[in-house]
């Protein structure tokens, strides 16, 4: 099969390098890019696109795509996609599902300078098709160029294979904001090209990214992203995308509670900060040099005390656990909670 050949050729290139979870600031809406999720992380992406019918009804027609992926190590990842508005015109349900794997075979972590390459084999349950994609990214400073070659084993449920080409560009205006767009087309046949444009934002103090998008693609599987919609309002969909990386280690307290663990220095504390309701009870603590501050976690989930200028990081503080630091030198020590960056405090040593 042509898809198998395409994947086999790509897999002969280069050696593996470490990778990270995804940020929307390095890919355009209709291209998957070359990222692979880290082990111990489940990446959840939610794409919601819609159009509005004409008067008098003006009904909102929704086209969501749900993506779940996880890392296996060795630059390998597995995932599932589920979309409710397929671009595959077969009888029955409009739902479309896709199982995929990805192997990043060239390049550094997402956003690293230079060339990156990944191969993605997939199986489309709606079309009963073995598909594949080879994606290449080139990053230099604030610009990332993307390209992809896709092979559809049974294109849109037919008995024949088809090849699609796509390309895109991402321009990062700052470390938090980017603009992107892409264009793709099947080779041969009377089909509509695909296109998209987006404003993408990395949410400060969090691992999440968000995008406002416009496209003529209703579902983000390999097949549906290879042929654009046609006809009336349906050839222009608006919507958004949101990325949520779930670090499984954060759920350890559910299964292995570590209540009462005490870390840091020992001894009486000049000040105690109660951590409760996702808040440091004393936003500002004043002590004399040589005294101890102790943080006590009253929440049912882990927190941390991470200093922003200097000072030891606590690591996870479990429920009913505590952490103590002795401050020997005068100064101002701002800190935050790593799992919940909006939680902030400061220790002033006089």
C-alpha cells in the first residue's frame, strides 16, 4: 500500500531526540506538526468550529474535534481523534474516528531551531482506511515553516488511494502571541483546497494555549484535513482551539496519599503560612534574618513553594504536609505554586 511505503521511507531517516507536549504557537490549525507528548502526560486538544445558517432560522451548526494523545517514551506517542462532522460522504453517522501514532525522528524539542521531521501512521474508522503523514518543520527565530505529505489509503471511503500536500507558516509576534495559516490540496481530482488562519495565544502562567481560527475544514483527522468543504456558508467555519496537557503525576495523591509529610528544615517557625482554597493565607510574611517560615498545606491536592529569585524549591507538598525554610540573609523572596501559578506570595526578611 502507498501509505505503508511512505511511512517506511520516512522511518529510515535520522535518530530520535527528546520532545515535549504541544503549544499552538508552533503549528497552524490544519497541520499536526511534529510534536510527541512526553511520557506521563495526556494531551487533550479541543477544536470547536461552527457556521450559522441563513435567516430565518440562523441555526448554529457545530463541528467539534476531540484529540487525546499520550507519550510512550523514545519519541513515540499514541492517540485518538473523534469528530462529529466528518468530511467523508458515507452513509450512516456523521461521526469520524481516527487512531494514530507519531514518531519524531529528527529535530529537537518543539520550537528548537532548525529542521524537525515526524511520521504519523493512522487508521480512519469511518473510511476503513490506513493513512499516513510525513510532517516537516523548520524554525528560525520567530518563524516556523511547515510542510506535510499525506497518503490516504482509501480516500474518503473510496477504493482508491490519494495523496495530499499541505504547507503552513507560524509567525510569533512575542512569546505569548502568534499568527498562522496553512493551505493544502489533494493531487488530482476536482476537490476543494483546504485553508486556515489563526490568532494563537499562550496563556501566561499556565501550560495551556488558545487559538481563534477560521477554516474550511470541519474535522482535524488526516483525511478530513485534506479536502475543503464546499457550498454556501459551510466553506467558512469559525471557532477556537484549546490545549490541555494533563500531568498524571499530579493525580498521585488520589491513589498514594502522603498526608503529614514534613520537608525542609526543622525547628520552630517565626511565621506559618496556611495554604487553603488555592490561596497562600498570608500573601506577605515579614521575619528577621535567621528565622524560619513554614508552609502547611490544608488543601486536598499538592502545592509547592517555588522561589522566583533564589531559594530552594519545595517540590510537591502533599495534603496535610508542610515545608519549612530558614532565611539567613535579608531580602525579598517572592514565590509561587508551580502547579497553580496564580497562587503567589512573598517573604520579606529584615
